[in-house]
C-alpha cells in the first residue's frame, strides 16, 4: 500500500520549500528590498528575514499565496521555529 503525504503532514518550512520548488520560485532581491534594508538599518530595527521567510516573500510576490494564507503560513513557521 502506498502512503500519500498530505500538506497537513508537513511543517511550515517544508510547505514553503515545496511550494517554491513546485513554482520554480527563488528569492531575488529588489531595489525596494535594498531600500527597506536601509530604512531598517537607519532606524536601528533588527529586521532580518531568513531564507525561508524570503521564499515566503517571493511566493507572495508571485501571487502563489493569498495574503491570508501567507500570514497563516508565516505564523505557523514562526511558532515551529521556537
């Protein structure tokens, strides 16, 4: 008997990586990202996205996820990271 893995069986990180792979998505830094980095640095804000969060950002930019789904998946990822 073959077992089929459902998306619910995957961690948030695995779901994000799978979606990115399925849609051939990789993070590409934009000029707007550079500007955001500059603002963060100048305001002493510690905003550093990891590679998974950057993939999530690209999935959002590509329209693969709705804003709601993106938020829920990001929240799940942050909870699992702890």
